[in-house]
C-alpha cells in the first residue's frame, strides 16, 4: 500500500516537472486570471462601500434627475438616455474584441486588425462620453465637496468609482492599441498564435462586466 502511494507521488511529480499546467492554460493566461480576480475584489469593495453608504443615508440623489441630460439636446429631459448610449458603446466594443479573438484563432491577421481597431474606437468613444458626463455634472455644481442633488458622498463616490473604472478603460484602449500595432507588424503571425489578443480580450471583457455593476449601482438604484 505504501509502495503504491509512493509510486503515485513520484509519477505525479514526473508529470508536473514544473512546466505542465494543471489547468491546461498557459502561464500568461493564468496570471491574467489571477489579476482579474484580484481586481474584482477591489471593485467589489468599492461597490459594497457605496451600497452601505447609499442605504444608510436618509436622502440620496435620484439618478433620473442627475443623469437626465443629453448632448446636442439642451433643455430636454432624457433620464438615463446618455448613459444607456455609453453602455451600448462599451458592450459593442466588447463584441468587436470577441471577433478579434475569433479571427486570431483562425490566424487571420487582417481580421484581427479590423475588429481590434473597432474595439479601440468603441473604448475611446466611451471615454469621450464619460468626459462629457463628468464635465456636465461639474459645471452644474456636482463635485467632491458639493452636490445639489443630495449628500456630497454621492459625488465623491461617483467620481471615485467611475474614475477608477475609466482608468481601466483607458488602460485597455492603450494596451489594445499596442496589440493592434504588433499585429500589423506580424509579431503574432510569426509566433504562430494570437494568444496575446485573447489575454487582452479577457481584460477588456472584465472591464465591460464591471461597468454593468457600476451602472446598476449609480444609475438604477
């Protein structure tokens, strides 16, 4: 019995040899998952803090009144209209990145560049929309110290959490641009795989998923 156990342990060590992944994924992809999980804890802590403060306050800002403006439609009351457009743009950009990953699996350099470029445009458009929203709120008196719609904590948490998410979007756009350039130079074609596109795709989908929770917290509750 002891001999069989020892043999099994030796066999297991020989199979591992420090290079065979027990999860059947590459080291880089596994590390990306580790990073995303740790980042998810950070966003969870921020959103849980927001929820605790939100529901412990007697009065809070009504999102239908705070987020009711639309560019090029001054004076029109469009509750949550603009943020719905922002959300659609970000989700669409995630779809574009999915297509880039699919083209990478088929070793189609041109297809990867096409869809990655559209994904980059979507991310940049989302950042532009967020910049307008921030500018509009600030110009109407919402900042870190004052909020005409309710307690100042709303503005503080809004700029902190959406700004943190916006930084992730900006980082994703920058990384995707680097991947786009390297794809155009044929780096991944020479490697024989487009795993890097898949790894940055995981990050981009994570950013998209986090926005769904941010959207629910600030714009729907």
